[in-house]
């Protein structure tokens, strides 16, 4: 015979919490067990209220067995109950334990299929590089294993330098733009600023222009590049003068001609030193400097 007992829920509205879902699934499995026991007893149908009452009794009986087995387990300083704890619990509840083997081997028993197990989320495998290092002989085997080699082995990474002309130009332009922006912000924070709007001063800050007493003076003064070139030409002239003083004369001359030449050289040095002192005195005013013509330096034989 087949039982037509309802195996549905209790009619209450299901909640979305995991605890409620677990309770409903547990309740359904107990209803299936009660329906199978009624079928084995010869019942063809059963009312829903009767099935619910039997399910509640079975649930209370199983909970009492679990609670008593847990108390006996904790009484003996253990954390997991054993078969002996369950046997003692059944004896204390007045159940004849000797009838269990015969009841388990009955011929009319119904086999309840296990519920389908849902596959959990697949955890990705951990990153592994090479093989783990084994323990040296002096390290005991019960010590934890070495971690993966990639956690403590240094692997240097080298990036090829950029050689594309367009990429280099774009990178240089972006760096220059960033530097200009940083300098502009620094000057706006440290110096005086002006704004396009009177109400909001911090929206578009502009660097305030400094008024000059003589506005055309900056156009007349030489630039730093010109000053540097003038200093380089002065240093070259001084080097040439020292070379002419140090180089020995290879031409044999008489004593009189040598004395005259020495006197002329001294006069030239005095005139040069005088002109240099005059230039040093007039170095503060670049407009009074004499015009310097380019010289063609020849090789000294």
C-alpha cells in the first residue's frame, strides 16, 4: 500500500534567513520519515494534522536523545558523543536496546533516499611556484612545512627602456606640464594671487603681476646665456695669455733683441692688466664694455 500523507510545509510563510531555511528542511525530512513509518504500518492515507503531531513527537524525541548524549559526553570530559553515550541515553529513557538489531533488519522497511547535495562554491587553487622545501635533518618533522618559495624568494623584474620617439616625447611633455603645474601652485600658495571672481577667491587663483619701475629694462639687460658666453670668452683669453707667457721661445735672439722683446712683453702685460682692471671696474655696467671681436686661434708651431 502507498501512503498519501502530505509531506509539505507547515503552511507558515518562509523567511529568507539561513536558520529558518535549515529548520524547514529539517522539518520536511522528519515528515518524510513519519510518512514512511505510516506506510509500513499499513496506512494508506493520513490527515495533515496527524502527520504534524507525529512529526512534532519524533522531533522532541530526537532532541531529547541528543541533549542527554551531550550531557553524558561532557560529564566524562569529552567533546564528541560516542555510541556508549547514546546507549546510556536510550536506557535512561526506558527504551529496550536489544530490539534495535531486529528492527533494523526488518523486511518491510522503506529506504529513504538521501537529499541531493548542492555543490558549494569552488575555491580557486592557491598560487604555487616550484616545490616546497623539505625540512633539514636538524629540524623535527612535526614542525610546520616551509611556505611556497615565491613568498620568500626574490624575483627581480626588469622593464625594457622606452625607445619609441613618440612615447618619449609624450612622456617628456607630460613631465614638463606636471612640473609647470606644481610650480604654479606653489607660487600661488606662497605669493600674492589674483582672482577672476570677486566673491570666490579660491576658484581660479592667478599669480599677481609685479610692477616694475622701468618696464623696458628687462628687454635691454643681457640674458643669462649671453652672460655665460661672455664669461667663457674671458676665460679663454686669459688661458691664451698664460700660455704665451709659459711657452719657451724657440728662436735664438741676441741679448739686446731679447731685452727689447721682454720690455715690450712687459708693456703689453701692463696694458692688458690695466684693461682688465678697467673691465673689472666697469663689470657692473654691461653697456660700457668694449666690443669684442671673434678671434681665430691658430696652431702654435
